[in-house]
C-alpha cells in the first residue's frame, strides 16, 4: 500500500512537472506572439501577458538593489585611479585648463551625481545631487520602453546639460528631468526620453523619444523612435516619428534593412545646428540612427532630409560639428554584438570634398577604445578629442598620436563605475557657470 502511494505521488509530481514545462512553453510563445502583434490585436489578455512577463525583473530590482548596472566589475584599467596613472598625474592632466562635467555613480552618496571638476587641479568645484526618490515619484506614465520606477543605485543622470541658471537637465531613459543648482527638481517631462540632450539656438532642448501610439500600426510592433523638442520649462513643442520622416522623404527602404525588427532605428543623438553654413542652417538637426548605420541632416521646418549617409560607421553614436563644413561621428563599429575592427573610431565627413577620414583611428586602436554601446567622441579646440568610453568607465583626452590623460571613477580595487555621457567644458564655456555657482547658497 505504501509503495502504491509512493508511485502515485511520483506520478503526480512528474505530471505536474510536465504540465508546468508545457505551460512555460505556451506562455513564452504567447508573449512572443504579443510582442510581434499590432497594438489593435493585443487586447486585455495580451497586455496582461506582458505585465506577467515583466514581473520577475521588477522583483529582482527590489530584492537585489546592490546589483546595479553602473558597476563594472573586474575593470580593464587596474593602473588608473581618478586622473592618476600608475600612481602619478600625467603631464597632460596638469596642462589641461578645461573642466570635466562628470556624471557617474558616487560611492559616498550611494547614488548618481554630477560633478564639475577642474582638470589641472583635480578639484571638484561643484556637485549636483538630485533626490532620486523624488524624481522616481514623478514617473506615472508607464510605457513599454520605459519604467515608472528605477532603483536609486541604478538611476543614471544621462548626458547632463547645464542650463542658463546653472541647473541641470538630464534623462534616465524614462523621462526628462530638470534640477536647479541646489539639486531641487524644477522640470519634468514624462515618457520614454533617452540618450542625448542638446540645446538649439533658441535655448530649447532636443532629446530622442518614442511615439505613442506608434505610426504604421498595420505592420508588426516596433519601437517608433522620434525626435522631441522641449522648452526649458518642460513644454513639448515638437515631436516627429523617425519612421515617418524616412517614409515621407523616400527612404522607407532603410526600415526594411534594419537588423533588429523590434527596434529598427535606435536614434541615439540629435545635434542641432547653432549657426548657418553653406551646408546647413540654424535649427537643422543631425540625427544618428544607430541600427541603420545612418546619419542624416534634417530640417524640421520643412520636414525635409537634406543629406543622408549610411556608413562607413556602424552602430554609431554622437554627431558633432568640427567646422562649418565638417562633422564627426563616433563609430562603435559593431555587428551582431561584436566589434568589427576590435576598436571604436571617430569619422570626419567633409561636405566640401565628400570624403571621410579617421584622424584618431590609430590612437584609438592603440588605447583599445572599444565600448560596444553608448560612447561619445567630441572634437576639442586645438585638434584633440574627448572620449567617453561609457561601457568600460573610462574617459580620455587624446591627440592624433598620443594620450593626454585618462580618467576612471574607481569604486574599489576591482570595480569601476560607468560614465553616463560626461562632457568636457572649455574655460570659455565654464566661466559663466562658475560665476553663477560662486554666489550660490544651498541649504
């Protein structure tokens, strides 16, 4: 009798295990079907499936808050600590009269902060420390590609932009936030706003976003990236789908060439033109469409693409102006998650000659600059290049043939913190900011 009960119990366990496996397979297939379906076909059941599928990630974030995405364990740069290399400050650090606007995790504050650092003295002249929990409380518009809550340790202050009042504007992929010079919130725009934040000639902010509801709902579901213009007070002044821009300008074939069906475009930089030239006007925008390997010049006032080029850069970030006829493009140069050349490169495109060059290729190869995602490369006055190697937590200033300095934010001997798209400020750029902050009095 006991043996029979044991056999029955074993049978029940195996049956339940079999049913559970089948259930998981069916659940996975259902979620896959929902993700590939158009919004009109989802219904309440489809939305419920997505919520259930997302539940484990929310639990993991609550139970493991110290396992944060800004931490780089076993970092590559064991001989770097701050601006020091092998325990000493390189000559390039002591000779640099600029400033680093550093956005990274602050181990003392146990959250992300933004610091204004004088490079040649390594002194932190000012620090913005937003109330992360307060910022989290602002997020009420939960969207598919953003979150309404981000654990404090994971909350990044991405691409901080200093405003006229010495406050900051930044995003974390789930909203655009403004804080004053004391770190108090003074502006918020809800929604999926991500990657770069840049000012145009009128003082408005351009930031990549996502359109809801998406355009072209009759085809499979996809992330409908957009360009978004926002006033300093947080009013959305303009929003336009990138897919619509491409289709309306005769480039819809690019969408079919995307290597990621769910995220075919992946806009990661908007660079407004601040002056006129023979090739662009104030108010025009250079857009980086990473998953298309494409950079284009777009005029919002007429909805016209004025220029477009695919490659030689791959999965690129960060378009910048070099002079009145040249732009630079930071090429991550990856394919299917792997580095194509083993390193990144910064490409110069000259509109006068229609030629592409890579003036920093050899030094970037030598220094093994190879962030797979993110990354910034800003040409500086005098010919040097400022690099944010985001994935590996290293910031560099290089010339075409040597390294001026490197910087890492070291948490401990084995761990670095990511950089969240930090900026280099010249003396001219920093002077009015420092003047305002000098008289600042925060409680």
